C-alpha cells in the first residue's frame, strides 16, 4: 500500500458527461501529480500541484481541470467526455524536493 | 527527440537469472532524477529505485540496481535472481527541474518482462 488513495476505483459513464476523480496523497506529501495511462498513448503526465498551487502542466486537455485543496487532497475533473478519454488515471504524491513519487491504485474510467 | 527511450518492448528471462532493462534519456538539465517503476497486471504502479544525477554511486534496492552511466545518458535497471513475481511492465522515468520551481516527469513506453519457470 503506497499510502495514496484514489476514488473511485472504477467509473463507467456516457459520452458528454462530467466526472470527478479524487486523490488523497500520502501523509506529509505536498505535491500531487495526475497521469493518464491509455493503450495508445502510454503514461502521460497531466498536471502537478504543490501545496495548492499548480506547478507543472503536461498534456492535459482543456476539457480537463484539476485542483488541490487546503487539506492537500486533489480532484481531477473531466468534462464533455469522449470515448478516447477511457483510460487508467493515476494520482501520485511526493515530498517536494525529494525523490520518488508514490502512486495510487488508479481510477479506471470507461466512457461508453 | 524522445526524453526517455526504452528500446525493449518485451523481454523473457529464466527464473533465478539476472536481467537488464535498458533506458536512455535526454536532458540538458544538470539536475535531474531517474526512476524505475513496476506495473504488474493488476495495474498499480510500484516505485522500485531512484538515481539522482549527482549521485556518485549506483542506486541499489534489494534485488534491484540501477546501472547509471551519465556520459552515455543511460539508466539501466538490473534485476538479480529473477522471480516469477517479477513478471510485469517496467517503466523508466525522468524528473527534470523547470524554471519557477516547476518539475516535469516523463515516462518511457515500458518494457514487458516475463519470467519463465
């Protein structure tokens, strides 16, 4: 158990809908990362937050947004969902300035 | 150019043998970190080992060691005494520091390792 909690584990929704994925980082970790893993794109970095502030942005679509709250949990919002958004979405956390990031179990999103 | 290159899409290794998974990287940042993660069929990403760009010694964690050759920009993962439970996808990743305190993490495409009894 990495200590990073993601909910829900599985999500099935229809095209055009909006969903919210939630992540609780490890205790003491200030930095949260979001990744998307799909069969055709591999593991893609989406966005990073540190102590509530956005720190880096990767290949995140405009339909997607994220935030980190004062209690350090983070949410990834996906809207106007398309079939191609079906993927495994990972959250990871780390202590800024140190080394490894620890991943949650992921949320498997299926858009039908 | 690819930031992280893993040229072996799949590999087989006999149980109890050692195996090396290749990873090359490209960065102009003098301060960077290199990671290896394991992803079993269950899907979770498991951190294995880390090497900082200024670390003089190669990182080791149990049966895992990272063969860091800075001049060649390679960070190969060596797994000694392979076990059946090592069968998984292995990802190499690099963290670079960007301006303004930003960081960027890039993953390779992965190598699927299968351990044969």
